[in-house]
């Protein structure tokens, strides 16, 4: 039994019963009853992402080709991840997911694929504070100039020449970070590079910047699955819900967005939210949970390696493996997961 606080309540036992008292959850329940989840962000806080309204509008016109469109009948193979809040583990996940796909593809092929002939590409689209190259301890070969110029210069040969390859067989496309770079790239050139990467590699994993850019909706529409990473905390769930609402509103359901809960503790403590609280708040099922595993993820960062290269049997690595299997299933679609 917890010690009594000066207010006469037992420490830790006061919030579990009043969980439904969280504004986050109450609000979601009201939204679900009135079937107006997508209106939340618009009416409550006017969250409107200014893509298509900026100077770069011209890049987002209808003549922007629908690049990366998945070939019908194929297993999903182009995935993007975006964090609902900072530091939720999006880049760690992108790195490990790429490693997982690289390992599973190479172990599945008769001749073990050589790292010089990678099948998986990790693309860091955060040109200001990206960290995929740092997580893999690689030097980026792509430059901002490559992505600011004309899309005509981008083809598969050019793209192939700009990858840095990790010894695990993950190809990386990333630029050195530069302030203001996310707004300076040419969206059509970025899309042309993604298109070339989709042609070159079996699986493409994209780490998106957390703040929306004029081109991010185009990328989100083009990928097979968008993973929105968040944690089981009130601020992170609020941010995830706002982001989902915004995605639904702006994409008219054309983005296949799913929530991935990272740093998830299976044991339920008092004063903690539970998975079903998160699903109520989000208005949809969570695609996958990844356990809290600070030792493995820290060691990976310390070594500049994907977690799976150091601890292939760690709980975090196994959770990412399960996610990779789920992502490759064709059936994943937003309606199937609606709570
Ligand atoms: N499952 C996990 N368990 C424990 N710690 C984790 C887990 N996943 C990631 N971390 C840790 O969280 C921190 C942030 O990770 P990471 O840089 O991948 O997050 P991010 O969402 O990409 O951050 P940013 O918003 O800066 O891009 C790192 O210290 C990482 O080791
Ligand atoms: Mg990151």
C-alpha cells in the first residue's frame, strides 16, 4: 500500500481511477461519439499546416507526378516514419527497421547479398537535424545542392552514386545538416530521388522531419505505410492525435497512417496510461508497440550501429522484427485498424 500524502491520498493511487478524467481521453470519447475526430484539430486549435500555401506552392501543383506509387499486388515496401514529438525514438527505429529488412532479405536470398549490392535504403529527409548518418556512423554523400537543383538531373545511376553503405547492407541517402535546408530543397527533386531509390532498392525506409514541410504531404501520400511514432504520455498522444487529424483532413484518407508506440512498458504502473487509453485517445488501434529498452538503444548509439547488429536477441530488436513483419503484410490499411 502506498504511503499517504499530506492530502490524505495514497501516493500513486489517486489517478488510476480517474484516468477517464484526462482531458485527452474525455475529448476523444466525445469525438468518437460524434464521429468528429478529424474536426478536432481544425476547430480546437486551428492547427493547419501551411504546405501548399508557401512560396514552394508551385512545386505542389497537380502536375507533380504521383511518384513512388506502389505497384498494385506487390508487398508494401516504401515506409516513412515521423515522430509525433521529439525524441520518441523515430531515428532509432528507422535505423533498426532498415537493418532488420537488410538482414531478413539477405538471409532469405540463396546467395547472401553483398553489402556492395544493398537491397534496403534508409533515406533521411530531415536536412536540418537528421541523424540517420550519425546513428550508423557514416558520412553522408548526398549534398543539399543535389536536392536543390533540377529534378531532371536525378536518375538511378546518380542516386546510386550518392549512397553511403553500412556494412550490414543498409544503403543510406542523407545530407550533412544545414539550417533552413528543409525549406530550401526542391520538392520535385526530392520526389525524383525517392522515385529512383524505390526503383533501385527492394525496401525504402524514410525518416521524415517532425515539422511539416511543403513537400512532406507528397511523401506521405506516396509511401505504402506511414508510421507515426509516439510515446504513451499525454503530450505525445495529444501531438499524435493532432497529427492524425491533420493527415486525415489534408489527405482525404489517401495516407495509410498508423501509430507505433515506442518506449512502451508492458507492466502497468499506477499513474500511467495504458494501451487502450492511447487507442481511445487516438481513435484508432496502435499498429505496434516497441518496448522500453534503454540499454539496447543506448548501446547502439554508443557504438554507432543499428541495435540489431549489437544485440540481435534484445527485446527491442525483437519488437522491431515483429513490426517489420507486420509492415510487409499487404492487408494493412487504415480502415482495417479503425478502433
Ligand atoms: N525503445 C526505446 N527504449 C528506450 N530508449 C529509447 C528507445 N528508442 C529510442 N530510445 C532513446 O531515445 C532517444 C531518442 O532517440 P532518437 O534520436 O531515435 O529519437 P528521435 O525521435 O529520432 O529524436 P528527434 O526528435 O531528435 O529526431 C535516444 O537516446 C534513444 O536511445
Ligand atoms: Mg530523429
